[in-house]
């Protein structure tokens, strides 16, 4: 069936000569940023593999309803922050504000429930929230997230909390976990009742948004950032005092396991998280130095149990837990702590040439080096040896092979040691073994093979 036709959106054409702007709240990830991004991403991928998580990437676009049903219609994310549009077929689409709902959708859609449980998945990708842009808060930001679906044992809660802390710690960021329990459905009903009574009796001190939240979703008042609301919340009844016996027992066990694992945490009754799907354990990762300061509001990551979500989406009751961290925030913290990413790998050899015939010959040599797994670099379009040597220096190549007109006639090539500047003439046919010998001497027995070359 053909999609329903909707009128094509009006297209505004940028005036010639006007430089296009970056959309507010968005960020380019520039070449200078990538050493940090690679460091974080490689750490996530390697720890995921150590702990038996498999990668999943879901689309950036999902049906708007997926998030309304999971994150909750009365949350800030759904009410104010979601990027939504109607596509040309008339469907309501959202740019995903988070990853958990999509992972659960995929779990159901691909029949993961009939595989041995739990299913352990991780993802790395951009999320979108129409937030007020500021440092560490963007409208497009990246998360790495981990989800364990199909295991409700409290030790899994502790393992999940510890996993996030391990990743952050291994990236050089000591964190303190802030942890709370938001209980099961029965606890929530009991708690919401006492909380609403408390808030109603102090309604005049609430901000305008919280006056509405108090009626629609009173738990949201607990994470309101307005100062007067925060003061009020200090003395609000705590969820922990209203947990059902079952929820209390679950949480006690989680804390015991965390103690066994020597994970440092604070019990924090204000951690209710801005998403409605949470049950039982809810937690956030705060840089250890920020605990108790204003900066505590900018968590590096957070997560919790969401035992009802699979069922909300039409599946069998299935316990689940996970967390996600904001990559930009992690990198900001790493930079603030002076953490340096490793310098990018350097080529083993640079090829410089002068004249058309020499270029042809070096193009062939370039391919031969690559086939042998030698990391080789060149700037074939350049005709000046000086410019080519500058490029070799910039890339930190230890050696350059120079093939000029004289060498072409003699059947030789110059090997230049880039550090000492000493040049040696060798037979062209010896170029490859000579470079291999020198690489071996420089790198010791460590043979560096280009991973792209099998
Ligand atoms: P969240 O707390 O909404 O949880 O987001 C997780 C992390 O994403 C935050 O702690 C923060 O580092 C980062 N983040 C959120 N909004 C922004 C923003 N506007 N700019 C920069 N970074 C931001 C979730 O998204 C849940 N899905 C986590 C989860 C996974 N729960 C269970 N499984």
C-alpha cells in the first residue's frame, strides 16, 4: 500500500554566501576530540566483552508512543524534551531520548525471550532531548548503556551498579554511587499517597511546574531543580520508609551485595530518576568530588530496575535492570582531571617521491607495504620533498623512504631516519626488508601489524 500523502514540508533555502549554523544544543565531534571518544568507546566495548554483553544498536527514530508508554507521559522528557515530528506517511515519530525503551522493544520484536535468560546487551549512540543547552547538557548527546533483561536476583542489581562504577573508574573517574529504592507497585501507591499529602500542605512553596506535578506525578517534584522545591524536598517523606516487605528485602540484599563487592555508595532518598519505568533499585553515578555540592545534579550516569517494562510492551512479566552514562559528561570530567588519551598510532614508514615515474613506483611500494602489515603513509599529490618531510614529521613517522630522480636512475632509494636526519642510500629492491629490520629494532619484538590487513 502506498503511504498516505502529506504535503511536502516547505523548504527554506539558505542565502548564497551565508555560512550555515550548527543547530542550537548540537555539537560536532572534531578530530581533536576523537582520542577521548575512542578511549571511552574502546573501554566500553572491552569491558562489555569481558562481562559477556553483546552489542545492540537500535534506530534513532522510533514511534513516539514507545517513549510515552515507557518513560511516562507526565515526565519532563515526554512533556518538554522530545524531538517529535509527523513523517510523510502521517506517523508520529520521535528522535529517541534514551535507549532502554528501544532495547526492550527489540527484545520483544526479535523473540529474545525464547533464548536462555538473562539477555545482556549494550549500546553506544546519540540520544536527543530538547533540554536547555549548557555545559554537559546538549540536545544531542551520546550515551553508552547496558541492559540485563530476564534476571530479578538482587545480586544482578549489585553487579550492574558495580559495572558502571568499574567503567568510570577505569577511565580515571572515581565515582560515588547514589542509590535508592523506588519499590514495587504496592510501595509506590503507598508512597505517592503520603508524598502528595506532604506536598499539598506546602503547595504555596512549590514552583508553578511542581504545583502541576504534585497532582499528575508527585514523584517528579523530588528531582525538581528549583531551589525552593529542593529545600522543601529535604524534609519530604522518604520512599525507603514506605517500601513493602518484599521491596525492602530486595533492597537490603542489593546493599549487602554492594558491601561485599566494596562498592562505595550513599543511600540517597532523592534519587527517583526522571523516568517512570523504574522499580526497586534506582541509582546514579556522581564524580566523588562533587558529592554534596551543587554539581551533584550533573550525574555521569544513572539507571535502575524496570521490572514492569517488558509487560507494559505486551511481553510476559520479565525483570530487567540497566544504566546509561553520558559520554560528553564523562569526557568533560576526564579533561578536568587532566586525563590524557594515548597519542594516536604513528606510521612505521613514510614514502616521499619526486616526479611522475617515482610516484608510480611509490604507489606500488605503498600497496606492498600494506599487504605485509606495515603501517605506511604518504602524500602522493605533493611534489616538494620538503612538504612531504614535514608531513612525515607531523605524523611522527620514524623513517621516510625518498625516491627522487637520481634514485630512479640508479635503482636506489634514500632511507631517512627522521629523528637524527641521517640518510642512507640503499638498493631499491632492499627497501622492504630494510624497513622491516628497522621497525623490528625500533619496536623490539613487538610486531605491529595493521589490523586492516589480514
Ligand atoms: P538518564 O539518567 O536520563 O537515564 O540518562 C543517563 C545519562 O545520560 C545521564 O546521567 C547523563 O550523563 C546523560 N544525559 C542525559 N541528558 C543529557 C543531556 N541533555 N546532555 C548530556 N548528557 C545527558 C537514561 O537515559 C536511562 N535510559 C538509563 C537506563 C538504562 N536505565 C535503565 N537502563
